[in-house]
C-alpha cells in the first residue's frame, strides 16, 4: 500500500507533507530500533532539511539510531560543510547531533559486503539479451548494522534507468562497482535517448532484482520535487513508492516543445561541479534537438571533466555508442560506467569502421572553464563562455533556439514524437 499524494498543477502544503510523513511513520514496525536513511547528494533538488526535521520529530524518540548514508554512486564524497548544507544541520566529524552522516565510498572494498550473484542467464533475461554475464551484487556494509533501511529521495527522468529514485538509491547509490558498471553500460546500450523518461526499463529490472538480495526491511519516501517544494510525496515499499512518484514526475518534469530545436543553451547551476554531473544539460534536452542541431553546455564555473573518473575519460574522450561497439576489443577494459557517461554526453551517432569516421546526430559544445585544446582532445566543441551573451539567445523559440535556465532536471521532448519505451511508469 502506498501512502501519499501529489498534483501536477500545485505543490503540497507543509501540513500535507507533515501528514504524509506522520501517517507513514505510524506504520513502522516497533522492532525497527536502528534505521539507516539513504539520501541523495547535493546534485539533486530536494527539500531534504524539511524531511530530516520531520523524521527527527517522528522517529527520533522511538529509535536508538537514526543515521544517514549519502547515496553518492559515482560522485565524490561530501565534506562536513557540504553535508551540513545538504541536511540543514551542522555536521562535525560526520555527526549531526545524535545522528551519524556517512558518505558512501563504493571504491573502497572493505566498506562493501557481497550479497550474492545474479547468474548470467538471468541477466540475459532481464536485459533482453543485451548482456549475459554473472553479476556480483555488493552493497555498503552499513546496511547490515541496522534493523531497517529507509530511502528518502526525489524522482526525476533519468538517462540510465528511465526515472530515478526507489531502489536506485541502493543500486547504484550505495553499491559496489560491478552493479554500477553493468547497469550504466546497459543503459548506454539501449541509449539515453530511448531510456530517459521511459517507464519500467531493463535497467530498472536489474536494479530491482539486485535489491531483492537485501535481507533488511526496505521502505521509501519517493518525492517529486521542484525548486521550491514538493509536488508529490509517496511512501511504501521502494518499487511501489517509486512507481507512484514516476507517474507524477512524467507530468511535472517533462516540457513539451512544438518542433525540434536547432540550438539549445543549457545553463548549468553550481550544484553540478564537473562535466560528469553537468552532462545532464545534454541528456535532458537531447530528445528535443533536431538532427544536425547543437547543445551548448554553459557552465563558466566548471573546470574539471570528473573529480572521480577524470583520467579514464581523458583517455577515451567522448564518442557515440557505436564507436565503442565497433572497436570493442580496444575498449572492453574500460569501466562500463565511464563508457556510458561518454556515450550519454555525445548522444546518438554512427561510426564507419572502414573509414574511421564518426558521425554524431547532434553537436555538443562546452562553454565552460575547460580549455579549447582540452575540449577538442575530448572530441567536443568549444565556445568561449565570455563570448556567450545569454540575452541574445532568448526569445528565439520560433527560430528553434531555446535557453534552458537551471538545466539538468527538466526533460524536454517534441510533442509530436514519442519515446520508444512507454512514457508512463508501469510495472
């Protein structure tokens, strides 16, 4: 049973949010004395301080431990100061009052526990035959130290899984590298263009299967967030809560344009601090861009490709999926998550192995603090951010030119076109 509500045309009031949390917490098993709350990092819009306050009010006195684990996935660890801003409380030495606040570190083997293996035959079935290999399922070992796990995070259209949220906060959020690499590469094989904003995808199927190996009770607050508040909040088993939130996100977080766009200026907010995260400025508008069009990622504050995977990306650059598949022996050693990021930013395209010519569907240009020489080495276009006059881009929608303020979360689609997968969240 799902507790909660949401609206496409208005935000939830503070009293409505409080009521949903109170009714949800009332269903908790009294034996859950130690609860680990899995939360997003700073690259997701979410009124997390409000939720932390409500959880403290409703659960603080009835638990022996109410701790938080940041589902960093492939992102860098957060400092105490950043964690404090994230949850709205002072964090010192990984503590906020009586609660501990942990960073997930998936690259540290001793912080992981192996839950089991999904055999290759089952992976082949779940992925529609795209992959067939044994998958080792490992997770942050903190999950074994608590009586119950509570996911609390937003749901948005997502380039790898369709819609974020739910069990995705476990995999890849607090997972080991095997699940991260397989699921990201699976999403790339299908392509971000097809997956983003789709419903129940093969990637989600793998994630849900991995989550079934967790032997702790799992519940979830799935939020549909805007910059100012919540349009919806749903509580229940992670898949069910996610399903309800994804259906609303498909209404709240999708912008329809009347015809394909020729040029898009994606203005990236400071919460995206490297290209690894700011690439969402491409993912979220790609379906609305015409063949031969251009996406400009405008982020003068951005100077790094990736704080966690920079060397690997510098080594391979940015290419379409078919570039890698046509030369698989050359690239099969590269982690799947890195390959996926490369193809997602570059977008759809073709590669002629006979001529060595790669033909992307659209152009991707960086107007950032990354130098022109480095952009060209990465196989991306360059535009001096100092030469970008945002005002000259505005008001030109009739010409097929669009400015996206605070890009990275709203998905843009052409009204006449439909994604290859179902647009609504269905089991």
